C-alpha cells in the first residue's frame, strides 16, 4: 500500500463534529477585529479627547459588527451539520 493510500484511509476514519474546529477558526477573525478596533480607538482618544463621544460610538458599532461575525460562525455548524 502506498503512502498516499494509507493517508487516504486514515482521513476517512475521522469521526466527530468538525463544526467545533470550524468555530474555533471562525472566532479568530472577530477576536483580532475587536482588538484592532479598541486599540485604535484608544489611540484616537489619546490624540483627540474632545471627540470621545463620536469615537466611542464608532467603537461600539465596530464591536457589534465583529461580534455578529462570531455569532454567525457559532450558528453555522448547527445550520449545516456534519454528515
């Protein structure tokens, strides 16, 4: 048996829900996005404190959009279950 056939046979034997791995990978993007949003927002507040209301509103909007992506990543394994 060749090495390729052995790898193919082992790959078929994977069992379980791979959706949890997919969600773990899907959570990386929103996590990085939230870090960038609040890091840049803190810098903007330090440079221009008089615009705190506008900056904070934009931070919250960006945070909500990033977390919506995380929730979509959480729901997708249930919508399209592993078969």
